[in-house]
């Protein structure tokens, strides 16, 4: 595809970061990670600390303590703080920061000042070709499209053969087709170069499109680490608004997590009742709220067997009320749950107040949110 | 029309413009990017010539250049004469007098350069000096042109400092504005008018050029544009 490996020694390096940084507002970044060559995705909501982490690696901010290194080259340690211009870190941030007064060609050559002019031109031509922007070389940034600007920004960072590449939502402003084409070019390039690429995003689609490995960052900490499938199939923690429509909302504590199976156990507050729930990015001992729709709960009059559902709770019907065409049952099973039934179900099962029943709740009917 | 005075004034203005372009840039860079808490004091000192009466400034410059000051004595030991009432003295006085007219537009345009571009330059391995000349200066061009043009025009028309420091020596320190003053004193209104008109025309052309070049940067005082 291109001849980078032929023109420069292939870099094979590993990024090591173990830092902490406290902010006056109480936010604390506390992160340890190792990124091998290839794309590592940093996924998290805004304010999770993604950008702060990138700033520390690039040298735009300094951690309070810890160590940052790429292979043998230490960027930050107790007595070391390499200035950003000597780190050899390629950065493409959302605003791109192309030099508006320079042509595409001059933008790309900007980081090559230490090379001879022939070598500069050769490297620039190669990367212009491989990113499909050779026809733009004499244009100014404002004269080209958004997608083209992103290609130029990537090319400008990559042409310097950086030790590590940091991408902070570099494609957030682009449509899906342009985005996937650029990602393809980036992959092709990295197939040759094999450097660690940290790719920050808050888009699930991008995570699956890129996915070699995902780190989920929340509140300054890495809560999950794995393939996109492992990390992302645990549903996102829901917001208060999303949980507002749930008839049953309980406070609970995470008892243990089962990362391999994508599940965890939560004990409902003030009870011995434990529910198996989908895995979310939460640690054992942390507090979560569980929302369960009344219509998602099955009610059985005998202990059900051979079911796939993982949560089967014994309880007693405390009240049965008909509301329009549904029957609202209140069942005490350590906590009181609201269960919605059809009229036919009530009549067929001959349900009555005081009856002993079992409630059946599927793992994925348990929706989780923090606090 | 005293062409000798006119030629002298032009030489003075070009020289002052050139010197200011060189020395105002580092001062403006420092003012734009320093985080020193007492920076405002330096800004105030640089701006002083705008508000001081030219005679006050001229007086101190004259004292500083004269045979009793260390600077004056040092110059005298080098050249055999003092700086007062010489062309060189005039240049020094004019540079100080026009300093804010260069530093302020320079600093405003440096500070207006997108910080992310400066950081991008650093991540691409550029030194502070390279970033300055390749990114900051090109993107500050309207402010730099305005600063040089304003100090040039300002020097062309200055009177008080010149009179205090230089006196009125034809071919040495007699500038256009002093010539106009002399002609008016001698009741030669026609002569004064010709010279005054020329100065008026020149100043207007200069300012029109500055504003014309800065049109895209927004209409405001050239030294305040961002």
C-alpha cells in the first residue's frame, strides 16, 4: 500500500502509563494502562478524564505522580518531564489545528524540519498518496472539505513517524461513510507502522468499527478493559431519565462481578435478595440502582424449573388490583415488587392475596444506573 | 518646501520603524505570553509615551543622553560628542516615543493567535523560535504591519520630543514638523501650508493602508484588533 516500512525503521513500541492527577474541583485521574501497538480505544462519557489522560501523555499537562513511557523512552517520572516537542507524540484533536496560512503540503511538512528538503518532499508525497489527498497539496485548509481536513491532520501527525499517536475524537464531526474510509486508511497505515494508537471516543459505533481493545474510563478510573464485545455488550449505565419509567427501582450494592460472563450480582439494599444483572462498569462494593419494569417480571405459582432466567425469588402476594386492562400485583419477596399481569393470567392461575408465588426476572431485565 | 527636512524626517521614520519592528517583537511576545504577576507594570511603562507630554519624555531623554549621564558619557568617550542634538539622539528619542505604537498592536495580534496552533506546532517538534517565526508571526501579519506603519507615521509627525532632544539643526535634527513651526513663526503661511498638506496626505495614506490591510481582521483600532 505504501512504503513507510521501507523508508524508516519500523517502530515497535509499547505505551506504559501509570499516573494520578488531582484537580481542585475534586476530580481525580488515577489510571494505569499498557497499550501495545495497534488501536486502543478510550471510551467514556465527557468528564470521564479521557482528554486529561491524553494531555498528560502528550505533555500538555503534567501528572502529580506516576510514570509515562513509550518502550525505553521515559516521558515522565519522578525527576523526568520531557517537554512536549521532544516526546514524538502525534496528536490529532477534534479541532485539528491545521495551520490556516500554510498549504496542505506545508502543513504536512511542518514536522519534518530536521530532514533534508528532498526527504521532506518524498515523505510528504508518500503520505499524501496513501491518504488519497495528493490533489490537495497546494490548497489552504479553508479551501478543502471537513473530511479532507481530517485526512490532512492525520497525515501531518503520522508523517513524523511518532512514537505513539493520540487521537481525541478526531472524527466526531464526520458522516459515517467518510469516517469509515479514514479509519480504513489509518488501519492500513498502522498495519505497517505498528505503534500504539490511543483513540478517544464516546461513540459506540466507533468503538465497534475500530475495535482492537477498549478501555472504559469513568470518573478518572479505568472500569473495564477488553474487546469491544466484552466491554460494550454490558449495557451502559442508564440515566435517571431513562430509569424514571420503571415501576421497580431499588438501591443495591455490587457483590461480585463476573467479567468473563458479562454479569454481576447485586444485593438489594436492606435485604438478603441478590439479583444477577448485566455487567456494567462498576466495581464490587459500589452502589447501583436497579430498575425493573413491572411487565418484565414473570409470576409463577409453583417453583419454576428448567428456565433460562437466572433470578427466581419466592414471595407472597400482598395486593391485587385491576387497573384498566391490567392486573397490578404487589409481591413481597424481601422487597415489594410491582408485577403487571393480564386479566387472563390472574384468572387462569386463580391468584389471590396472601398466596405464595415465585417471581422470575431475566438478567437483562435488570437495568442499572449509578448511585 | 524644505526637501532637506523632508528627507531627514523620512530617514528618521524608516529607521525608527525598522528598529521598532526588531525590538518591539520580543517585548510584545513577552507581554502576550508571560504569566508573571507583575506584568501589568511593564505594560504600563511601555504605554507611558501615549499619555506623557512629549516635552516630559523629551526632557528625560535629553538628560539621559546628555554629558552628565552615564550613557551620555559612554557615548561621548566613544564618539567624542554627546547624543543630545544629534540625529542618533533623535532616533533614540523617537524609538522610545513610538514604542507603544508598535508593541501594543504586536502584542494584541500575538495574543490573538489560536493557542491550539501553537501547541500543535510544539507537538510537531518545533522549537519556540520556529513556532514564533513560522506560526505566530505569519498569523499576526495585520497587527505587525499596523504596528510598523503606525510608528512610522507617528515618527513622521512628531514634534515635541524632536524639539527637546534635537533642537533645530538643518540637515541634522530639523524635521518637517519643526520646519512647519518655523515657517509659521516667520509668518510664511503659504510655505507652512504646503508642507503641512504633504504631511497630512502622507499620514492619511499610511493610515488608509493600515486599515485597508486590516479590513478582514475587523474594523477597530488597529492596535486593538484581535
